[in-house]
C-alpha cells in the first residue's frame, strides 16, 4: 500500500529560484499541451495522447523561445503531461469536467519527481539539478524501511514550501484486534461527542484565529488596486491565517482519528449530510470548523491501514430523537435542547451523548446482521466539502 508523507522544508535561495522556475515550466508545458489537444479536438476531432504531447515537448525544447524548458529537470514536465492525460481520460469517461488552463496566480504550484529525478539516501532528499539536499523538517519519521517512489514539491498561497513523499513499503501492519467499539456524533457545542460520554472540543485557538482572519479580510477589502504592494501583503496575510486555521484543524483531526482507530475495533459514525446542515445558520460554523467530511475520510483510510471497521449509519436514522435507554422516540427535539428526560423510562440524556450511543447501537445492529457497511448513498455534491484525496496522509 502506498502512503504519502508531507513535510515542510526551507529551500536555499538558489533552490527556491530553481523550484519557482520549475513550477513556471510545468505550468507552461501543461498549458501548451492542453492548447494543442484542445485545438486537435475542436478543429479535427482528433484525440492527442500522452506520447504525442511528449514528442511535442521534445520539439518545444528545441525552439529558441522555449529553450528555457531545458533549464529545469525534465521529469516534472513529463509528469504534468501524464496528469493531463489522466484529466482527459476522466473527461472522456464523463467523470470530470474539461481540463482548464493553469493560471499563474491561482493554480497550485507543484512539481512531481519520480525516482530517476531525485536521490534519497541516509534520510536526505536531493532533487535533480540540485547539489544540496532539501532542508526538510521531519515532523514525524518515515516508517522503517519506507522508500519514496514519487516526490512532490509544492508551495502554498502563503508562500510555504512542502514536500510530499509517496512511499511504498512494509510500514503498516494491522493492529491487534480489540473488542472496543465506539459511536461518534458531530456535536453542536463540541467538535465530537463519543458514546462513552467523552466530548472533544474545538481547537482552543480557533476562535481567536477566526477573529484575526475576519480583521485581515476587512483590511484586504479596504485596499484598492492602486495600493499595489500593500494589497499583496494584505492578501498574503489572509492566506497565512487561513492556512494556520486549516493546519491546526487537520492536526486536531489527525490526533483524534488516530486515537479512535487505535483504541477501537469498530467506529460508528453518522452519514451526515453536511449540505443539509449548512442551511441552519447556527450549525454552519460548527460543521465547517469540525470538517466532518475530513474527519470521516481520515477515519476511513486509517481504519483500512490498521484493520479496523468504520460503519456509517444512514442519516434518516433519528439518532437525536431516540431514547438510547428504552428506545422510545420523542416527537420533537429542537436544536436548543441540550439535555432532556425520557418520558417513558425517566432517564436524563445529554443530547449529543445520546445520539452517539444510538449511532453505535444502529451501527452494531447493521454489522451483526452481516450486512456489513451499508452501501453509501453519496448524493452528487453532498460530500463536496472534502476533496477526495487520492493520497493518504499520516498524522
Ligand atoms: Zn427512555
């Protein structure tokens, strides 16, 4: 199984210049190839394949105006042509929209290197055409014996540099089986509520960061086009705060999901329709912050790594209105109700804990019936809050 490990790194001035130039060449080659393919398709209904674009690249490099393409490693240029090929395959299979041109400002800056274009030795990564290894911050170790087969270098809107190492290797073995099971509910006042009664709060700094973000956005909005450098600075600041909020949130989710997967054999979650919940103003903040779908995808891939099971309970299931003690269904359960007492059995429930317990019971019933995980009814756009990540990231 392949896994990607992403780290920050700090390039030297020469490396930064080289990588920026590579990003520019990657974008140029992608756009040229897209233009050539589009023209062939529109004018002559011809499909141009990867090999043809690869031959074009060779020809472009020989022209005077595109000779600068020779200054960077050829591998990222080949790789972007492969990505374009995939984009077209997906388009023709009606799985994706028609590929779009990469813009200098808005597109993700990245370059992909395969084994022939980097050297990984003694924990040091050196890219083709570079003499010094990258100064990577090894925030967590690579698993024993892991060797990268693909390396992707990128720079985000806040100007930070990242390297992602796609590794194959023994690394992960299933954890020893356990009897522990847990139900999880997306809380209103809390990030998550567990059937054990434990509540996991939102990251501590989130509120303060949000306030800072709002302030930075107001400042940016006041800047006009004439402000030039100051406007760019304000835009950078907004991007930086955004990135920090997302980083912290992802960090929190990684910790929680790793713990849940380590401690439990089966984890039952609600197949929450984020889209429906977003209609409710009060919930919107909680849901977007909690990034339920990000949580779910992390939980699912980690469960797969470690031999655990994640069950998603259908969302028609009235988890908040059902008494987890006696099974009586309450008529209504307004969002404002935090605790309630069941009229039939007299047990007082915490709203979220009760829901988490019901999720657990429903999930285990499904599992015990031998039905396994229910087929997921993913409505188009319903899960759009998360991008389906092709690569899996470790906490
Ligand atoms: Zn009851």
